[in-house]
């Protein structure tokens, strides 16, 4: 039975609402995945910062050692220390580059997360709006079914009164029987 003015059946509305809820659930799962990735990147960023701090401390220690070795004139150890310092500096540069890439990635993911939050909010509003429309449609269906019940009672009274009279009365009685049939069909919607 089509809902007056809305162009869809109750089942179609229910299916459409379920589809929207499924979409909203999908966005919610994507949001959780993005959040999990953000947490992993933040953890990696924190670990990289700690490692950078350790490496800077090590570089400072090596530079102090280098100063001592210069004073003591240990040329072989000095070259090894210089090489180690250069390696550490290269490693620090790599870590700084990785850190910068992680920060850029986090900014991107946060922007993407905000966009997905907005979409989730929009989908939730759509589902709420459709729920409201469905509620109004159900109220209207119940009103029509209730009105049919009233008409059926009146039809019973009139059919008894006019059934035995003229041809017109028999036609009216036939029409009233049809109203009773509609009443029976409308009972499930009450």
C-alpha cells in the first residue's frame, strides 16, 4: 500500500533507512581505522623523538670524547670518532626527515578525520530525518485505518437499514460491504 504523498511503501522506507544506517556504520568503521592509524603514527613519532634525543646525547658525548682525544693526540681513535659522529649526524638528519614526514602525515589524517566526522554527522542527520518522516507516515496510516474502522461501523448500520429496500439501497449496501472489506485490510495497521 503506497503512503499518500510520499511515493514509497513502508517497506521501501525501512530498506532506505537500513541502507543509510549501514552507510553510517561503514563511516564509523573508517573513522575507527583512521583513529587507530593516527595513534600508531603518534606512537612512532614519540619513539623517533626519543631516539633523536638519545642520538643528540650520544653526539654530545662523542664530541667531548673527540676533544679529549685531540688533547691526548690519539689520531687513530680520533678518526674513528669523527666517522662515528658523521654517521650519527646522517642518522639524525634521516630521523628529522622521517619525523617531518610523520608530522605531515598526521596533519593529513587529522584533516581527513575531520572530513569523515562531518560526513558521519550528515549521515546521522539524514537517518534521523528519515526516521521522523517514517513516524509521520505511520501516524497517518493509523489515522486512515482508524477512520476506516469508523466508516465500517457506520456501513454496517446503513447496510442493515437499506439492504431490504430499493435497488438503490442494495447498491448502497454493496458499497458498504466494500468499506467493511477495507476495514479488515486496515486492521494490521492499527
